[in-house]
């Protein structure tokens, strides 16, 4: 068995790979989102987002199964053999084929009806919306079928390969941006068709790599029906949580479309693009921890697991705080430099969504721990019930006509705060070794105090800062925020061992550069 130092080195290396991936994706995503927005226009961009929300609604079936697939493959790699791993992998393949069929049928019946009779789409864009919807359906089905291969790459902790494939996908999307500028015809249809082509290419690449490099990915017909039943049992309760998340999120998108118009959906789409990039930095870091959390749990390495959870939570909080303060204050300038004239409410959507993903970033290591074991029924019932209140309360608030559209995201932030403490309770329930008091102090209370101090100081600085240039203003505020947040976390949140580890890695990196 590997020692903790070797595991830590692998996590650090995998984190660097994921950050390199995220940096390239960030640059490409910022550019492509701007060009797509300006090329399609507000109405078509909003149409694409609201049509996509329908197919994403059905994809929750795959999200639940993917969680189960990743868990079972990772656990079997941690404690099993190649033969047992191959059996688990192929059982997951069968399960994903089954789910892809269900999603296809639902999308072509209920979903198609929703696009044509529920969504508020301009009459002259109905045909284009239907064509794009079909491309989205087939792209989703392909994504479901390739999910076990992506899970295998993550389970083997080949984050460098995972990063290369994702960067390749991002570069392809950069090519799409060029093509929609030069291709004749409807820009919205062209965009949907090209994204479908990228999905096909991605599926082929994932499969070829896994077949050639992982013995467990060799096909053999699975015969263990009890295992398939066990996976679907885990999936069924995971699906409850995924259904609540996807149904609520996409339901809120449809709510905003129903009470307002596609221009407001465009504002939500813009905020999703910006916040998605920021969230990607943290989720990519957390992805490097996820396999080790599962493997440590199934091998009963509890001392290492306890340290891993606390460290992942603290660093997640730190990474989000780096973005939270400057983006909160400077988002209007970022949007102007990025898009020029941006949709109304974009600033408010961005700010409140940023608060939401900060709370979710704190929760991630906790739900990873819960999912490392298989008894998730009661956990999912409770969380799904609470999460679903976002849609219910959003509908009630919007129905009064007294609140702006971004009230749905304000409600979501409140719900996420409740969910954070529910997850903490269940993490302690399933893993009694977790030090809740220490978690609350180091992960929640001290970072909140740092945010409060940073918020006040930056607010005062903005009033006295004599800089009119938007770009220079963003740079100045970001620099000031880093000077406050980084030393505060380093000296007050991180422990002595963690500080030594960070310093050692930074010094080592600079030495290699020289």
C-alpha cells in the first residue's frame, strides 16, 4: 500500500494537470462565448440556452448513473483485481446503454413537446430551435455511452490524459467559432451541428484510448445480475438527487423564460459561462482528490481519509475566495470588456451564482465522502426535498410580480447554505472520525471572517482608487484582493504541515524552472 506522502505527490501532480487543462479552457471559453454571443445575438443565444435546458433536464438519468459508475470502478481498482474490475466496467456499460435508450425516448416525446408548446421561443425561430434540439439529443446520448470510459480514466488517476482530451475538445470548439463565421445558412443550426460533430470525435477518442491502455475496458458480456442490480440500486437513489438538481436548475431556467423572455435567459447564459469557468478551477482541483477519497474509504485508511477531507475542504474554500472577492466587485467591468453591451441582470445573476458555487465548493468533499459508501437512500431523500424548494419558492416569488428574475438565484444561495450543514451532518454520520468542530472553524468560520475583512477593505479601496480604465481597475482590485486573501489563508487557515508542503512545492517548482 502506498504511503500518504506518495498519495499526496500524486494528488499534487494531478492537480497541476487539471489546472493546466483549466487555464487553456478558460482562455478558449472566454473567447468562444463572446464570439458565440455576438454571432448568434441575444435572442438566438437565449434560445440555445433555453432549448438546451430541456435536454439537460433528461440527462439527470446519466448524471446519477455516472456517479455510481465512477464510485464502483474506483472502489474495484482500489481493492479488486483486473478481472473483477473488467466485470464491473462492462456491467456499467450495459447500464449506460439502458439509460441512453430511456433518455432518447423521453427526449423525443416529452422533451420535443416541451420545446414546441411550453418554451417561449419567437415564432420565426421555432424550426431552428427544433433542429438544434435534435443535435442536442444525439450529443447527449453519445455522452451517456462514453461516460464509463471517462470514469475509468479518472479512477486510474490519469488526470494528464483527462486534461489532454478536454483541451482537445476545447480546441475543437475554437474551430467551431471560426466555422460559424464562414459557413452559409442559419448560424444557430450551424452551431448545433458542429457541436454534435465534436461529440462524435470525443466519443471515439475516449474509447480508443481506454481500449488500448486499460485491461478492465476489454469487452466481455457481464453475467453478474446481482451486481447490475446493486449498481442500479445505488443509481436510483443517486438519481433522486440528480433529478432534484437538474429538475430544479432547468426548471428555474424555464420559470424565468415563462415570466420574462429569452433576453433574460441570455443573461443567465452569460452568468453561467463566467461562473462555469471559475467553478471549473475548483472542481478540477477536487477531481484530483475524489479517487483517493473513495479508495481510502474502501481500504479503511481512515487516518489519511480524515486529513484528506479537511485539506480538500480548506483548499476549495481558498481557491473560491481568490475569485469571489474581485469578481463580485468587478463583474460589471469584466462583462463590458468581454461582451461589450451585455444583457440586463447579467451582473446580478453572476454575483449570486458565485455565492452559490462557493457554498457548493465547500460541500463537495463532504458528498464525496458520503458517496464513497453505498447507503445513500436517506441522504438523498433529505437533500432532494430541500433542493427542490428552490423551484417551489422561485415560482411563488416570481408569481407575485414583485421581484426581479435573479431572485431565483438568491433563493438558491439560501438553500445551498442549508444543504451545506445537512451534508456535514451525514458526513459525520457515515464517517465518525471527521472532526466537525475543526471543519467548521477552518473551512467555514475563518474563511467567512477573511471574506468579511476583504469585502470591507476592497469596498473602501474602490471609493478612493483614482483609476478610470476598466482593465487597470480590474487588475488593481484583483491584486489588492490577493494581497489580503492569500496571506490570511496561509497563516490563519492552513496548518503548519500544509504551509510547509506548499512552500516546498513552490520552491521545487521555481528550482526546476531555473
